[in-house]
C-alpha cells in the first residue's frame, strides 16, 4: 500500500505548470473547433459550393 501511495505522490509532483498550460490550451482549441463546427451546421459545404 505504501508503494502505491509513493507512486501516486511522485506522479502528482511530476506535473509541471507547462503541462497544465499545454492541456488548457488544447482544451480551448478543442472547444473552439466544436464551436466553429457547430456554426457550419446546415451550411452546404459540398465541393460544388466552392
């Protein structure tokens, strides 16, 4: 049990601020993608449109 707690503690300490910022930016990019995708709902994006 102690070994498991040590492993979890080491893993939690290994998370840096850069990792948190990177994941926050990825989350924002995913939200922006879904938002833009939702705006095109119902819009004709077939090759003939271009």
